[in-house]
């Protein structure tokens, strides 16, 4: 009986110290966990109409070795009416560079959902804000709204 209570006490002490979060039961690595935390997804809307969907991932918090003077985003977007009027801004500034990426690229596996219809972009901006980064995606009358990313 004494061994039973000792074993129960030790089990309670050690299981109380275990580190667990929502990701502990999923089979994902640390980089994928940080990607999920730094991804915003939603609809491109105008009033009650939906013009597309998007996922935008802030890469600087996922890859700490990236250039700190530049903010990088991986944007995957599907628009019903085409991509001619696509505009992506950060803190109301135009991007330094927008690079179109193929469907299968090194960032694709970081997104929880992927679509073959979406277009993928690597977008870079000058890093001139200290507190956070605000990304906005627009296409004609449709908008993502303001996407706020806090920096570590």
C-alpha cells in the first residue's frame, strides 16, 4: 500500500510538470507550429460579397535567420475575378519585391490547407516599424482588411 501511494505521488508530481499545448497531440515540427501561429487566413470581401480567399504567413518569426531589415510574407491567394488588380501593402507601403512562386515550393508544406487554384507569392517589405506589421491585400473592390502581426 505504501508503494502505491508513493507511485501515485510521483506520477502526480511529474505529470503536473509536463509541457503540453494544443500542438502536442499533432505530429508537426516546431517550424510548422510557428507557421500556424504566424498565419492569417480569411476571405476577400466587399460588403456581403466574397471575391476570394487568402492565407498570409509572416516568415520572419518562422525563419529567425532572415534579413532583419526586410519583412517577408508568403501569401497564397485565390481570386474569382483574376489577379490583374492585386495589391499587397504593409503599413500602407508598397512591397520591395513580389515574386510569384510555383504551387509546390518550400513554404507550401507550412500552410495547413493548400489549393492548386491559388497563386503563391513571396512578398518583401522594408522593415521600418518597431512594434508590429500590418498587411493588407486588395483586389478591385475586395479586401482582406488589416492583418496585424506582432513581432517577437
